[in-house]
């Protein structure tokens, strides 16, 4: 019997790699003759770069870039082989880089993300994958593109800085200085939201509040984003509101799609393709996956549903071992999942469950494999 372990990280408690070690330990006790392999998996959010680096034996390449408010931060991209790179925009322009009281989508910029993309290009990478979850910004991607050589101009021809406040001021776009290495590269954007750039479901109205936007700020940003959308339409002849996902990361999705000709793809599907997940399924009897909490959202572009659907195509059963199960978790049975278990073994406060996460997970893994052993004996 051969197992493949492919869990997401249990954020704040157990890493993806550690779940595999614990599962391997438990599997060996119940099935001494078994073989197992593991692969770190992420869905395009936090931890995606590290998961791909670990799975493909890549390396971190560090650079100092501008943070969302212009302060210097250390960020890295993952270099995979000779010419591939994967990076998370949140590493340079993400909410985790700011204290709650510092969040300000009027002033925040994606400039550092552009610097990180440029670093990958100058390092010789020609296939670049960008995960755009967790942004602190609402600048339409202007900061990012400015770092790559694009000039955003006001009505007098003055160049703008490229932050949220400039959305209402932009009148024209000069693309003549776009870095030449961009034209030799292929870009993929990991994007699991379908929001348009503007409107009630757009970047500002949907995500602006969590980035620190007050009602007055959001009204100003939405008006500015609508002005920006019109400028983009004049420049490219495309209404980005008709393209799902262009509102992701405060409009960075629109900028990467238009200026870099990037393909917008599901995060988990992109990760699974990058790590050659289908090839890893050869000869596997059972796959075990999981995450910190599994509920209805897990069926939409998350690790469990992505892994489940890939396994379903090959007829491989999938067991889920998660920290907890929430409402709607049963939807996953339609996504290739065979059975689900929780690590928590009784009522307890959340802080206790977090403190005992590894112990609880280890015990639950043993229970899961023992149940699997019963099924094998019955067969």
C-alpha cells in the first residue's frame, strides 16, 4: 500500500511538511509494510511560494523592496529550475506587513510587487507565476506597473506615484518605458476570486473595508477606480469589468492581465500543475489531505477540493483529516472526497485545541489509519 500526503498548512499550528511527518509516523504503526510520499500544497494564498519551492527543490531569492506604504521590506521569490519563478504579492504589498492601525488603501501601493517581478525577470526567469491574495492595496496595480516602467499621468502630464489616491487623477498612460524583459516572459496569475474591477462586487466595495477603508475612503476609491477603468478602456480597448478576476488584489488582477498579458488561473490548479501532482499519483492507493478548518468554502478553489477532483479522475480515494469541520463541509463529497475526520476529539476551547494541535493531530491520524485497516480487512 502506498500513501500520498498532501495537506495544506494548519495556519499558526502545524506546517504542511509536519502534517506529512505525523501521518507517516501513524501510517507506519498501523501498516508497517506501507510506503508513503508527501508533497506540500497551497491554494495560491499565503505559503504558496514555500510550498512550490519545497515540492520542486527550488531556492529563495531575497530582495529589498518597498512595502505597501513605501517602507523597505525584505521579500523573496522562488526560483524553480533555470527560468521559472513563483512569488506572492503579499510578500511585498500584503496586509500582514501592516499593523491594523496602519492600513490605508488611499496611500498603499503595489510598487514593491513590481520590484519583486522585476527582480525575477533580471534573474533570468521567463515564466513567472504571481499569487495575488492578501493585498493591502487598492491602487489598480498602478504601483506595480510603475516599478516596471509604465508612467501614469494626470491631465497636465505629470507622473503620478501610483497609489489609491491617484486613481481619480489618472488621465493617460504611457507604456513606452515598459521593461523589455517583460515581452520575453510568460505570466500566470493565481486568482480565485471572480470580482470585476468596479461596481458593488468590485475591488473597492468587496475588499476595501478589510484594508482599512472608511466609508468616505471607499466612496472616493470607487469613484477613482471607475475613472481608472475608463482610462484603461481607452488605452486597451477592453472593458475589464467583463473579465472575471480583474478586481482581485485591489485591481492588480486587471493590471497584470492588460499590461503583462497574464493568464488568470485558479490558485490550487496552478499549484497542482507546478508540482506535477498528477504524476505523483501514480501507484498511490490512498491520498490524505486536510487543513485547519474545513467548511463550505473548502469546495471553492481550496486545497481539499483541488486535490479531491484530481484524485477522482484517477479513481483514488481521498481521506480528509482537518482541525475541525464546519457548516457545509459535506459539499466536499461531491469533489472526490471519500471521508472526513477532525483532529479535535471532544469539546474544548479554541486556545486549547491550538496549543495541543500536534498531539491531537497525531492521535487522530492513528484513528484514521486504524479505521482504514478495518476497511482493508473487510475487503
